[in-house]
C-alpha cells in the first residue's frame, strides 16, 4: 500500500479541527489531503463519517469544486501524471446505509453529468 499514489477513505470520523499528520498517512511520498468532514449534529448516527482523498503531490492534485446536493457526500480531485501526461478525475463518494439506492443513484448521476 505504501506504493500507492492515491488513496480514498470513507468513515474517517475526523472532526474539522483535527489535523492529519503527514507521518500517519500510508503514502510514502509527500502528499496532499482533500477532506469532507461531516458536520456535527444532534443525531449521533449522522455525527460520524467523513471522506478523504490522499494524493501524492507528484501528481499535482487539485480539488474539483462542484456544487453537490447536501444528501451527496463527495470529494473530487483532478490529478496529472507527469510521466505520461494522463489526467485523472478521482471521486470519493459515500452513500449512507439508510439512504435508499433509488434516492442515491439519481443524485450521483446528476453530479457526474
């Protein structure tokens, strides 16, 4: 896993004020972290979660800032391989277990479109 250039995580349970130390990340190269922490709420089940993409800085990652509906938890980045010039769009998407697939798929389809 230490040879990975990009890793996606769901259910990070990180709070907005928590900083992820570079030496805690599984990628050996210097990396950049892109997170979407779930906002705190009175409902304990919804207070957990969060998603994160960790990407090697050698891929020149940038966040794709697209508006998404609040029911869709997504982090998107664009990364470029300096060796091949290949550009990649990477998305980390989380669907809560209590969210019906019939509600989730149209939201995801609209976001991707």
